[in-house]
C-alpha cells in the first residue's frame, strides 16, 4: 500500500512536467499571434486610410475625448494591456501621438474597474466590505489623480512625448545597428500576417483594411485573455507567494512585487483583484497594499512594449514611443504623487472616504461605478462636442 501511494506522485511528475512545457509553448504561440495581430491593425489602418489616416481620428482631436475613449474602452474590455496593444497598432497605422497619449492615460483609469467589482463580493459584511472597497478604489483614486496632474503637464510641456521620443530613438537606432539590414521580426511574422491579409483580400476597397483592423482587434482580445488564463494557471500560486512574502516589507519591496506579479500574470486587473480579498479579510492594511498596486501599474506596461516589437519599418519608432509613454506615465505619476509626501496619502484618503460612504449606503457603489466609468465620460464627450 505504501509503495503504491509513493509511486503515484513519482509517476505523476513527468505528466505534470509535460503539461508545464506544453503550457509555455502555448504562451509562446499566443505571444506570436499577439504580435501578428498588432501588426495587422497597423497594416489595416494604412490600407483603409492611405496617407490620410489622421482623418479617421478627427472625432478624438480633443485630448479630453481621447482620454474618455481610453477609459470607456478599457472599462468595457476589462484589460488595459489589450487597449494599449490596440493603440500601439493604431499609432503604427497613423494615429497621432498627441491623441494616443491621453488614450493611454484613460486606459489606466478604466482598468481599475475590475478590482472595484471584485470588492462587491464582500458586500454582506460591513467592515470587511469597507476594507475591500478602499483597497479597490485606491487604484482608481491614484489613477484619477495621476491623470489630473500629468495630462495638463503633458498638454503644456509634452514631457512624455519628448522623453519617449528620445528613448525610442536610442532603442530603435541601437536595434538597427545590431541587426544590420536583417529584418528578423518582419520575416518571423510574415506567415501569420500574410494569412490574415489573404483572409480579407476579397473585400473591395477600404473594406479589406477595415476588416483587417477588426480581425486584429478581435485576435488581441482573444489572445490577451488566453495568455492571462494560461499564465494564471502556471503562476498564480507563485504570484501569491511573492505577494505574501514581499508586501509587508516596505514600499520599495511592495512596489517591486506588484510589478513582478503583474508581469507574471500579464494583467494589472488580475493583480489588483488578487489583493482585494486579502484587504477585506484584514491580512494586509491599505497602507501596505498601496505600493503593491502602484507596482501593478508599471508591470502592465510590458504588454504594450512587447506589442511594439511587432512594428517594423518607418512606423517602428512611433509604435515604440507610445508603448514607452505608458511606462513613463506610470513612473512619472509615482514620482509626483507617491514620492512627494504632500500628495502621498491623498489617494488613500479618497479611497477611505469612498469606502466609508459605500459602507453606509450601497447606492454610493452603483453611483460611483456608473458615474466614474460611464456617465461622467459620456457626459464629457457630449459637453466637448457642444463647446
């Protein structure tokens, strides 16, 4: 009997090892499809609009509207990684950087809806719900405050546009020097992009370009979701271990672990949703979780940076530039808000005030979610069009 019970785990080990290898191969295949889909969006925009791609984005010529598009799109799709990957493809196809930057900022706000919804699982226990809701909305509060500070700075002085352009110039020139004349990425993606182009080539005129855009967006939605599922299966136990070990050790450790866990599971929504129940049960305080949540904002930028590697040719620099904007925006927001003592506690105070009101009257929860993520954005679009 003893021999049989000890033999079973030993026999199961090769099967488990094979499963992990197959899972990693699946992740590699999904990443390949993600890169092909991003490239297809850029190609589709160029095909649909030719040299006049900017005319497709006249509706977003106002930076406030561009910001709102990023918020609403991410709130609906529930993935800032997906939205920023789509934006990378759009920039490669002609979307102006000045319009894309507020969209990326909006994506940061929209992604925080997920953890707010997760906190509703604690709604039956008043004190537990207050803790969970404050942990969820500190993400919203920080991102809203970050946009309120950084967007006006960007409109006035363009720190993100200038610094990202400089960095992209360094990285693209270094890449071209090291690779010589060999375009490895284009050759690697050619089979997948060729199949996608051929699948819509029968459509007349601009419709083939539009269909290619829609196909690319659909594939990104599918691929990012599947990557998240596979990585969560492979990494969630490890991610939770990192979280438990590092969060309570201080802000630098918390921020680093938030970044690492988000890179592992490829989703800031997943990362922040993971910590809401821990806050609700009182395992970690809001002050401990705050840096971890900020780290998740940095970790989620890896997907757009990866997506930018799919773009080759003249558009490569601007595609990398907008991906770097996502990273630099989050780093600058942390430097301005968390590093400065006068602003550091403001997101926590905002979140705790919201949580206290939500604990007293659950109508505040519906008003907050509907107002911040849907009613206010749509109202601002209407107002900007009227003005």
